[in-house]
């Protein structure tokens, strides 16, 4: 029978919840589990969902942890002295854990990191994997490293192929599940995995630096359709929402306000309807500036097409959306957006429109 361990789990988001859920549902190698999490302040966030799961599953919260302060670390250290744990499991916690905390665990600490280390060290590995249009993603379970993130010896890795249309949220869930499987596999033969650990090759380290909020602003004049789709897929479901700014053609009260996309998909022309709408109708149109919209309410009123820059797949380079979210309004279907929020309400009746609506 495998040894059972007393675990202390550190996490803060969707990945954390997926890992914690799988560990909690597979207790063969776990005798007891508690959690260290930031306080939940906002509803309908990944952190709030994590708290909801912890409460529903009756997992004891060992300590709520806000922004890292010396006092909070000191409090946690005192609690660990009074209530010792075998192993710490870290999954998307977001804080550098001090040596004094690491040393309190009898069997050390493990980190679940959603990349094939040493590739994509840092806070946003999944986003960078999608942005760079990688064909394969992966997860690593490593020994925690002191004073530097994601540099510990590798005890487990698993990879998965990813498609062009893979989004952040679904890849996060897949890699979190694989990471939890890795933790359970390691704990079933902890010493055996430590004996076979792999030291990371420093010459192969690449960075997955923090994604800044302004990166969510999609400027169609500077991006190809492939790049637009990759950026949307990398950000949708993360803390940075993909958006654009309407510069003209929209009802004045919505101009210069962010419009948040619920979808941006590259047109591949595999669909005859796309070919009919875009090639047949637009091949004789004058030069179409990037950011321009095209909508054919008779042939396909459910989609709005946006012209991108730097053609990468032929003469025309387009993405489309089926809904968009406006501040103060909520999610709006494409046909309602074009029919109700355009400055020119007769836009759809104009033959070969001159693209008066334009995103930045």
C-alpha cells in the first residue's frame, strides 16, 4: 500500500481549482489536505470559484493569504510549526514562497507549472504557448526552487497536442488535470521519482512574462488574421480581456469605448459561404483599410467580418465574430450589434458599403 501524505495546498485560480479537485477526489495517497488561498472579494471570478469549491468540499482553509507581507509569512510559519505537514503542493499561487516556509515541510514542496520546462518559465506560460502558435503544450511537476520561480528539478512531465483554435480556458483545464495526475503519480512512488529527477537545462530557458492589460487591445491595422486569432485565444478566459476601440461609425456614445470580443475566428475559406461573401463581394471593392467591418445580412446575418493587416492566407485576411460585449449593455449578437448600435441604421441596406465603421 502506498504511503499517505498530509498535504498543504497553495492556489488562487482556475488551474488551482482543477488540481485541487482531482487531488481531493483521489485520496489513496493523501491522508489529510488543507489550503492556503488569497481572500475572495469579487464574485464570478476564478478565485471565488476556488473558494466555493473549498467550502463545498469541506477542505479546511489553513490560512487566507493576501498580498505577501512579512507578517503573513510569519503567521504561516508559526502555524506550520504547530501543525506540521508532509508536503506542500503549489499550483498557480503567484507568490514567492520564503525558504523558512519551504523548510517546514518534511518532504519538501512540489510545483505544478503548465509548460514543458525549462520552456516558458514565468507567470503566463499558457498564454505564450498559444500566442506563439505552438503545436504542443505541456505541464511539469517540479521540486520547488528557492528564491527563483520555476527552476526546480523536474519529477514529471506530460504533453498534449493543441489545435489552432485552442483557447486559454480549455488548455488551462487540460494541463491542470494532467498536472494533478502527475502529482498523484509522484506521490504513489515519491522516492522513485526523486531518484529519476531531471535538472533543468539553463541554456534552454525561455520566458513567459506577465501579460499587461494593454496587450488585450487588438489593433487590426497591425496584426494578421492568424495573429488576431492567436491573441484572442490566448487571452479569452484569462484576466486580460481581448477588446477593440471603435473610432468611427458607431453610435457616438459608444465611440472610443472598449468593445469586448466573445469570439474572433480566422476565415479559412474552407466554408463556401465565406468564400461567396468575402471573395465574390469584395474582390471588386476599393482598397479596404484594416479594422473595417463587413456584414451581409441576407447571406449570413449571424457573423460580422473584420479586415486585418498583412495578408497571410491569400488576397483577403479576415476574422469574424458572432457576438460582442459593450460596457453597460452586455453581450450582443452580431445582427443586433449591426442593427442597433451603428450610427447609420440603414447600413445593412447599402450595396457595397464603404466601410464607414472602423476599429482602431
